[in-house]
C-alpha cells in the first residue's frame, strides 16, 4: 500500500518536472522557430556588423574607469612570508 503511494508520488513529481522542462524548452525555441528553419534550409544570415564608436562613447565615465583599472595593478604583490619557527 505505502509502496503504491510512494510510486504515485514519484511519478507525479518526475512527470511534472518533465512537463516543466518541455514547456521551458518550447517557450525558448518557439520565438526563434522561423529563423531555425531558415538556417536549417541553408539560408545564411548576413553577418552582424557594429558601428564605429563615437567620441562620446570613448570618453564616457564607465569606459574611462575601465581604462583606469586596466592600466593599474589592482593589488600590490604580497610581502614575502615571514620565517616560521620560534624567534
């Protein structure tokens, strides 16, 4: 009796987990389905090209801060270890 109840509970848990997984996969693939089919049929998409950054982008504070951090070490080297043992 208890075995049958636990088997039913296990089937319900794993069944609902499987249904949730299938739903998540379907929800993530469904918006791109046309694109996936076009790519599978051999229609190559044009390459994504970026535009050259403008002067405002190069002087923005986040980029300046990033450049500042890249030019300087973030931590100084560790001091040599003190000799171990009794003084």
